[in-house]
C-alpha cells in the first residue's frame, strides 16, 4: 500500500469518526461509506502547494516531492514543528540531515525511543500488538524501526539488529514487511540454529527461497554438511534456478541478472529471487565463497 493510499484511508477514517452514527445499521453504514467514497472519487486530486499546505502531513508530502534537498529539509522541519510526533517526518529528517552512519545511528536511537513513547501514550502497545501493519497509525513507527534495524546492520551490530527484527515480528505477526527474511540471514550469520528453526516453523509453510537457502549456509558454517545438503536440495526443489544461481556466483556473473530484472521486483522462485537475496543480505554472502564451491560439488555443477 502506497503512502498516497494511506493518506486517503486516514482521511476516510477521520471523516467516519466525525460523521458516522453509532446507531447506524450495517446496511446504512455501507450506504453511507459508499456515498462518501463516490464523493472522494469524483473530486479532482488537488496538488498540495506551499501556499495550501496546512497540516504536518501536508508539509511532509511537500518534502517528499521537493526538487532540492534544501527545500525538502525546510518542509520536513515545518512538518515536525506542527507535529513533533510525526514519525515519518522524523525518519525523513534523519535521511536528509545525517552526516554519516554513526550520526544516523544516534538519531534513529532517539527517534525510536520517542516513537515507542508515542505508541505507549496512544495505547497501541496495549491494544494492537501483533497487527501493527494493519493499523494505519502504527505504520510510521514500523517504518522507523525498520530504518533503525538497517542502520544497525550497516554498523555490524548484528545482535542488536536481531532484537529489532524479532520485536518487529512480535508487533506485526503477519510480517507484511518481510522482516523474517533478513532475520533468517542474521541467524545464519551468527549460527543461531534454534532461533532459525523456530522462525522457519512459524513462516516456512511455502518453502520460500530466502527462508530455506540461508539454513543451508547456517549448517555449512556449523560443519553439519548433512543438514546443509538437505536444505540446499530443499531450496533447489522449490527454486528451479538454484544450479544456475550457484554457477553464476562461482563464475562471478550473478550481477548480470540484476540488469535483466524489471522495476516491479523479482520473480519468485527464480534466479532473480536469489540475486535479490544476495543484494539485500550481503552481510552473510560476502564470506561464502567456500560454501558455493561445496554447493556446486553437491549439485554436480
């Protein structure tokens, strides 16, 4: 769901809170809602300008669309001045103003602490745990936590990053953001077998490549070649391009696949999925040359 869609839903929720009658029947409410949606769809989309901007979210939108970094910073500061709890604005300010990785790390730590207090104050940590992505008001917090976890990985603070991803999954059990994939690769990196198997038990119903393949690497790192081979072959059974991928890594040609991919994402259960996995989890794959030589031998490449 795009931020534009989130904006429409937020405005609709606000309208319903202000105008809907608790005594309406289900049929009356549906009719009321449909009429409101028809009114929204019939109106031309009004582009927000600096003159028409009034709310914190208005200025945040201007910041996203700004044609220069200086303008974006100016708009995002106005957004925060209007609402110090606008977590998306706080996250964007960090992206725009952080001097380096360490400065970003420090800013994200403060921002997440502030965001957690906001969630507590509004009752979300009491009432919405397990479905945070399903609540519009908690999505900015999840985005902030995600950015913080990414910075932790960039700083090689892997244990702390694991704690962040585990908590994000606790807050949002459906894991719409796909944090289980990064978490599985972190478990493989640190050879956390029990945690990895528990995660697979929770989310491994469809044998997704980024859930199965890292387990093969994990067991290889542990010296358990029997299980390493079992998970490699399980991954190959689900993804037809496993041999092709392993060969491309050994021949150092896998990056050519990136150029072939379209802008709409990778094709599941293909070499594109493996390549995306490599790009997004380089912290694990950068020291796996021995694993791929072993895998090529096992797969008779």
